[in-house]
C-alpha cells in the first residue's frame, strides 16, 4: 500500500519529548478511504507514517495532514498537561510515495490577494500599528494561528472580529448592538456577512469541536480576512467612514 511520511518537531527544542510508536486507523466517513497512521516521536522529532489504500497525487493532502496533526497533538498534549509545560506541535515536511520531499507550508492561497490595505511598501506602517495597539496585535495573532493550526480557526476568527468591534466602539455597549451597527456602517458591511463568522463559532465555543466543516472554515477565514482588511483601510483613512463609492457593501 502507498505510504506518505509526515515529519515535524515538538517545540521548544530545549525540551526533549519521546513517545510511541502509536498506531491508529482513521476513516472520515463510509465513503472516505481508510488511513492507517503510525506515529513516533524521538527527541522531539515527529515522524508520522500514513498508509492508504490508494494514492492520488492530485488529491488534496489536507485529509491526511489534518488527521496527522490531530494525532500528534493527541499524543503530545497529555505530556504537556501532566508536566505543566507548554509544548507546540509543528509539521513541516511530507515525503510522498515516490520519495519526493515536499515542504509543508501552512498557507491559504486566497488571502494574500485580500490584504490590500498595507500591501507592498505599507508593511512597515502596519507593523508599527501592531506594535502600538496591543488589541490589534492580538486580533492579528488570532488570525495567524487560525491558518497555522486549523483546529481553533472558527473561534479565533470570531474573536478577532469581536476585537475590531471593541476597538472601533469602545463605549459601554452591554448588548453589543451599537458596536456592531457602528462597525457595519463605517466599513460598509452587511450584518449577514459578519454573521458567517460569528455564527460559525457558536458550536465550537460551547464545546462541540468534534467535526469542523472544511468548506465552512474556508469561507469563515476568507470573510474574516476581508473584514479585517476593511478595518485596516479604515485606519488608513484616519478612522473615518469608508467611501461607499470605493468600498462596495459586503453582503
């Protein structure tokens, strides 16, 4: 049977983690292929073997990469918990059945084209904003984590958008309605566009995190990046309402 190898590291490197080998079979649903994983961690170096019935080089590797990451975390997190030490699992290389090594880059192909507010020479200005505004930096970090480690994406995206609401409307707003309305008006965003992000976070925020719809997660991430870019355009516009002639209503 074809075998794909997935390699990575447990950080920080000063902590030596050793565990395994562990084996587990995984089938997403009745129509999905059966995947057999074997994971071994030696001196914090992770090696995961994924054996599959058939291998299609054109298929999306996220099916087995996401499960491999879940499995690695399922082994490392109990160590972190019992030792009381923060450990980070990062997978960074795939070895395909033909022995070709492919770097595993956690990148969302659509997002670069969305980020227009501080593109090119404006990057340093955005970095200065991030340094000067801790709330903005934390929201940005939520977004980066959401594409680096897909598990928390839905919750992180919603929290980032909620942070923007608080930044834009810092006045007391117990019901949060005034803040949302102000944000929608200033950025020209319909409430339905924002609800795609906030509604998707409800179930995982309340503990239902077993299954994440990848198509929904992709939509949430794109909406979040688009809203965030609108906000950065707002900052460039001296915190003045964006002109409707230039920024169409997002619905």
